[in-house]
C-alpha cells in the first residue's frame, strides 16, 4: 500500500491552529493509504493537537490503514520531551520518559468507563498539586468536566472513543485539558434532530454557530425518549464563567468560546467530523466557587 | 442484598452503598428510579443520603429523579423526597435537573418553545 506523508507544523490553540488540524484530518479522511506523520517542521504542540493526532491515528487504524509517527524526524527537544512525558510517544512506538514533568497523560477511552475517567481527572489533572483545592471542590470540578465525557459518549456516537491530553503551563499558571472525538459533531447532531422533529424544513441550512448556541442553552437536548436533558453543558458553562476559566468547543463547521467575559458562537471556514473540547482553568484557588 | 434503612415513616437510601461513590450513567439512574418511584406513588417518604457520593451527574439525575416529575410537581415531590448531605455543587445540579424536568414533563409548551427557536430560524431562511 502507498504511504502518504503528512507534515505536522507548530500547532497552538487559535482558530488557525484548529483549521490546520482539520486540514490534516481532510488529508486522511477518505484516503485509504497508510500514513506517516513527519515532525521535522514541528516546534510546538498544544494538548488539543496531541489528543487530535492520537485519535486520528486510531481512526486510520480503524479503517484498516496504518498510522506511523516518524520519531526520527522529531528534532525539537521540548516537543519530544513532552510527548514522552505524557505517554503519547509510548502509545505509538517510542519509549516514554521516566518522569511526567508538567504533562497530563494522553489517554484513550474506547468505551466510557466513568470511574476511570473520574479518577484520571481527579488524580492526574486536578490532583497533581498545581491547583490547591479541597477534596469537595476537586470532586465538584470533576463533576462538571465529566459532563463533557458523558456528552461525547452519549451523543457523538464516536466509533473509536474519546482521546484526552492535558498540560500545566507554568508561565500562564494555567491547566489545560483537551478531549477529542471523531463522532457526529454538535452542529450535525442538532441538524439531525431538527430533521426528525420538523421534516418539512431544510435543517441542513442551519448555521453551525446557531446550532452550537442552541446546544449550550438550558433545556435543549437532542436525546430521544422521555427523559429530560440539557443541563450538563449549561452547568459546565456556568462553572467556567464563574471561575475565570475558558472553554472552546469545535464541532463540524463551527466553534464556541466561553470565558468569564464572553460567550460567542461562530461558523467556521474549516470543518471536520467530530468534536474537540479544550478547557483551561486558572490555577488560583481564590477563583473557585460553586454556589450560585 | 442491600437493605434500606427505615426511620419511622421514612425510608433512607444511602446512595453510596446502593449505587456507589460515582453516580454518573443513565443505567445507574434508572436503578434508583425503579427503587424510589413505587414508594413515592404509594405515599411513602424517601430520603436519599448523598454522604460519600463523590460524583453526581446530571445524566444520572435526569433518569433517577427527572421522570418523577411526570407524577408530581416540585412542591409535592419535595414533601415526599429529600436529599441528605449534598455538597454545594450537588445542590446546584439537583436544582437545575428538577427545574428542567418540571418544565419538560409538566410544561410541554416550554420544551416546544426551545425547539421552536431553531424552526423559526429556518422558516426565516425559506
């Protein structure tokens, strides 16, 4: 089988960086070739890129292709150390480091195992000592973030699971966690729901920004059946806004940005099938409060 | 088999023992619902003790408590069902889930209005 080589550039977490990830996805999607990822032009990778690339490799494998990360091309020592420390390199054929530094482990959840994910968030993300909060507050933060995992597994119908990775950024005093799935995506899910309840309308015309805005409001749910919903994302949004955090959600051809100061929804010029969530928390316990 | 405690006319369910310290999934929620619903319908009072419950997610509550609003309004429900030892975060989750479920089950116009937001956008485009 022919091998396709894909260059990985520097990838941060701005809209242009997500467009770069979606461009990589589009090169892989629909191509039935083996893929080799080349790091020779890469000098920086944020957790969103790490989780995305790991998931993409599994997506290629699930379609009977072979994905290979060419470790010989990774010459940037900081990126190499980071990928070894967070366990990503170990998952893809390069030895992991003996210490984990400021990294939060790369993780693959093929099926939802709530206890394991809760433990990961509690011990490996919040519990590593960068954020000094009491046990009760730690549990409360885990509760809010778990809502995203529940959504990913319940609504996205992801064929290969959810991929996570995080990092503590010392200079920013910021804790990040990225979650990626290659499922349906929120705008596509909302359009599908509208198609079911109003087949007389052309749901595909709904803008991604409007679909995302709707999904983040209270009481909105695309869940079939007789149970209520539409609380989880709203609770998470309130938590992020109250505690000076930030949440970015990219799905299909749109994205949402939620911070203490703004809540904006955008249609995007680039697209992929799935969802990426990037949560940033400020490591200052003075911010944390969970009451109304 | 786990037995619940009876305190006078109240039955107390220790959720940590009945479900576990992490109450997350719809399936777990339905287990609790099946336990609670017939008792409340029979007029019995129930206390759900959250002592030791580390994680209480909206998905769990949407299936455990939400459907009870089909039979009772919030006032009636609060007379029969109460929660002991919730954390601040759990109080907020419970509050939102109950409020949401009440609108969903007892005020279909609210749910319809939420869906109508998107329909109106589309109608405007066509």
